[in-house]
């Protein structure tokens, strides 16, 4: 592939680092900082023409195995994004949180050209190895960016244009980067504005798909500010544990419900609605109106129960005058002795932790997901008031 003459590119990089050339805006500052790190901290050569490091097949297979859930959630969105940008001669890449390309989409007849440019499965795009590029910038700053042609630190990539956006997990952790790259693109930077926007929206869709897959063991509110979009296009996702605590929320939810910036929070702290209503089987089949406690605005939601809790069974009322706790109904008659002992142990731990699932799971020496599965299996009903 053709390169910008090394001396010209090196001079440009040095001018930016030394402040003789200043590009305005936040992206300009990000690029200048990245150039300095690439040169002074990682000792990379801006004139280098070699492509990126590419993992071996066994190495890539190991990485993909670790990211199986992420890959499963992103596959359909990756294909849709490629369909939108393929006519402009773009490929689409998905990397993990270390910058390793774990999935991609490219037209078959253009695969060789993209591979020569380093846009291929297993290619590694960390700043310490490749300097300033779209994926590396997002990994460091967790903000979308377009790195256009000569914005790249290394001469090997100065014909590429990369628009990249972060993808976050349930608790705000960085899962990876979505990137749309072109081997040849128009000289004008403004030509990338639409692609950048599409990549950002696609990253949000992948986040939501991952959220719904990862929150299988939770009750999930799927909400929108407009009641007509709740079924087709919910923008707000909130995962709720077995005792009514909101334990995770997607980006849009945290923007619309300020109280979600600190989790866990019981649903009654967030919404003017009894927790029992959200756990009601009828509510899960219809629309729920939720008034926010902190702003007074209204959201419309449907509730997705965990598969094992789609028809929750409540205990029979105790005899008149007898005391009973809603959190500890009698175990099913078919329960084995070992299950009954396990059930009592979990109920005791939940009680000690005031029905905070995370603390109870730690005390029991198990993951929170495992605790949820056992709560469902053993018929433990939440009190809805922690």
C-alpha cells in the first residue's frame, strides 16, 4: 500500500508534539498526547511501514473463547453495521479490551487489501505497539473518535481512516471497541462524520444486546420515555436482583435516571411504585408507568423476568395469628434434605446481609449469578423490601 513519505510524516508528528502545529478541539488534544506517549514512552518509530502484530491461530482462538459472550452479543450488530458502510469500502472490526481484533466483517473480494493494511482477525491495536490509531485512542480515553489518514502515528497507517467507539459492560467496564475502517477515504475529515455517528449508535446496540444476555438471571426493566417505543426500541435497561435492588444499568438509563450513578439502589428509591408490582407476573406482560422520584418525570416500561421466574409462586397465607416471613416460605415438599439445608443456609445469609445479594454471595463463597440460580431453583421468594 502507498505511504506518506516518511520524512514528511515524521516532521508533521514532531511539529504537533512540540506545539508548532495545533489542531483545535478535544480530539486534537487527544492526538497530541498520544503522539507524545508513542514517541517518548513507547519509543515507536513514526516512519515505520510494517503492519500490526497479528496473533497466531491458537492465540486468537484462546482470546475468542474468553470473549464468547461478547462475540455472541455483537455478531448481528456487526453484520448490520457492515451492510450500512460496505458501499463506501469499509470493513468493520470488533476488538477486546486489549485491542485484539476478535471479529470482523469485510467483502470477500476486498479481504486481501484489508489484510495487507493490517485490518484482519487477530491484529493488535494497542497504543504501546501501534501508536496513535482509532482503537488505541478509545481504549485509553473510552470516548469515540475518528483518526483520519495522517492522524495516525505510524506511516504504515496514513492511508487508513478509522472511526471507533467504546463498548461497555453491565457495570461500566470497557468490553472492547467497535471500529469501521477504510483503506482509502476522501481527504476531507468531515466526510467521516456520518460513519462516526453510525459506529457510535451500533456500539450502543451491542452494549444493550450484551446487557440482556448477561442479565439473564435478573429481572430487567426495558423502558423508554415514549410509551410507543417500549416494545420496539427500549432505550433504558435496568437489571434488578431478587430482592428489588437495581444492580446494573445501561448508559442511557444512567443518563435519564441520575440516581443510577450509584448502585445498588432499591427500586423504591428510584421510582414511585411498589417493588411487588414489578415482580408481578401480570406486570411482566404489560406496560408499567414509572414516575422518577428525583425528577418527577415518567418512564414507560415492560418487565422481563428471569426464565425460571416467569410464573412465580407465592406461599399460601399462614394460619390466622401465626407469624410468617415473606422471605422464607415453606420449601417444596419434594425438596431433598440436602436442598433443604442449602436453602436454609442461603436464606440465613440473605437475612444477615439484609437481602443484599452481593454481600450474601460473598458470605456464601459463590458468585452473584450462582446465588441467583440457587434462589430460583430452591423457591426462595424475595421480601421486596431490603
